[in-house]
């Protein structure tokens, strides 16, 4: 589950890559909202199984970006800029913004998994993951997901403990 969630967040976050500061800010806002939607979907999925999620809701990590997350994102931005250019990044951000209204309606993990492909032409999913790992973005996402015991509690809830 952690591996699947990390992969999904990697794809979602890399879908928001941008070069200029205004694009970085746009990416940050989109990423924070997508992260919150992801946490909400995970909680909803567990709740649908009849598990009490009151404690889990209290442990949701802060989705706000910090300095290390921004640094990792800037690294990824440069690599994306080299591969698809600023126009490709803008198109990718536009696609993501276009699907957010549908994701906000809910639908849990199925809605997130059914999300249209927003990965830009010129960068494969595998390449996006590698770039994010190289820049430290994956480590930052995993650190954030593990913060405050959320993932530990989620795993307990999913196993029925």
C-alpha cells in the first residue's frame, strides 16, 4: 500500500512540474490539494470497511510544503524544463487543473486511480519516478506520509488491528 501511494503521489506531483516561480507556486498549490485529496481518499476507503477512523483523521500529515520539498521540486523542475520545455509544463499544469473539479467531488481512491493520464509527452512514468528519486522528491513525500504516525495507523486500520 505504501509503495502504491508513493507511486501515485509521485505521478500526481510530477504532473505539476513548472519552471518559473509563478509555475512553482501553482505546482505547490496543486500538489497540496492533491495530497489532501489522497489522504481523504485513503481515510474514506478504510471507513467504508467499517473501521473507526476518528484517530486516523487526527494524524493526517500537514500537506504544506517546506524548504526541502521546494528544493526537491526546483530540481525536478529543471529536469522537466530540459525535457519538455516551459510550454509542455504549462500544458501539464492546465490538464491537472482541469481534472481537479472532478476529483473534488470525491470517489475515493478509485477516482484518483481513474484520473486521466497527465504525464506529458516526452517523459515516461518510469523516467518521472527516476527524476523525482534523483532530486529527493520521493524521499520528501515518504517522509511527509510517515509523519505523525499516519501511515502506521492507516496500516493498522487496514489490517483490522
